C-alpha cells in the first residue's frame, strides 16, 4: 500500500518536471510566426519607426518569419536595433507562441541644437546628443550659436560625462532643464543663443528684446530678478522699450533703450 502511494505521488512530480521541458523543446523548434514591435512614447515622439526597426532586423538577419526559433540570434537582433542613438534601450525576446517581441524605449528630448557651424541635433534628458533625422521635430527650446558637437557626443557619451571637456552644453543643460520645469519661463523663453565669447542670450516669445544672461552661473537668481523686473517695471514702461535686458551681473539689471 505504501509502495502504491509513493508511485501515485511520483507520477505528478514527473509530470511537473517533464511538461515544462517538453514545451520548451516544442517552442524552441517551432517556426517564428511573426514580429511584434512596441515603441515607448510613440504617440509623443517619432524618432524611430516600426518600419525602420523591422528593416534593421531583416537586413541583419534575413527574413526570420518562418525560420525555426532555435536559429534566430536574439542578441544579434538586439545589437542591430541598439545602433539607433535615438533609442535609450531595446529589448528582444521570443514568446512561447513563436512571436518575436521587440520593445524599444525612445530617448526623451529636452532641447534642439542648431549650431552656427551647421547640423541639427537633439539633446535628451540624460545629456545625450543625437542627430535630427527629420522624421519628426517636436516643439522644443532651441539652442544655437557657438556650440560644438563632437564625435564623442555623437557616439552616445553624455555631455555630463567627465570625459567631455569645455563644452558650453554642460552649462546649457541645467539651464534648459530649469526653464522646461518652470511654467512661466517655459512659455516665455523661445531660444538660447551662445555668442563668440561663450556667453548666453535668451530670446523671449513676448517682448521685442534680448535677455543677456552672460554665464550660466547662478542662472536661477538671475531669472528670479528678471521675473521681478517683468512684473513691476515692464508693465509700466512697455515691453518694447528696451532692446537688451542685461542680467549678467549679480543683483543688477542693466537695460539698453531701443
């Protein structure tokens, strides 16, 4: 009787051990039935399309639909997708039904960069610079002027990295993050311009004047003073009275009349 009980207990245990192995072997041997591509934030940004990702998979691995799952190199597919600098992360996996799943996480752009030397770029929330391939251009604050984009940056190294030296983008990055996070300044500031002395000007949307901020040092204090000037002085004298509002000096505002 005890022997029979042990046999009866052994059967479900063997079942639990063999069935997963059977399904794993079955899934590994079956053909790929299709590709499903998911791009995060695809409704907001369109830096990389599903067609591009599908073409990248085909170009590097051939037509994988119908190919046995065991012959599909997932690591190679993932590497081919990660060549797009516009993507922060890419993950590739095969589901049990034979579908290849691709999940791509796009970078979050905070600024568009158009240097005087040429080119069109975006910077993301991590300080990574990528080329604008003109698939989609969201409305962002634009930084222009004397800005240098190096090959190291285009290789995916953040401007915040210690290996990036003497780049004005290190100063512009926190300034733009602050502007984007402030409801008033985000609506008021249109462009950031870097002159030949690496000093910063802000171009507002309202008012026919230029805001000279100088260096990015203590930019929060400078903008706080400017906001008080906007609230108390400009409504009295008019928004177009001055051509330049200079806030480069600590606790001073120097204006040039039109």
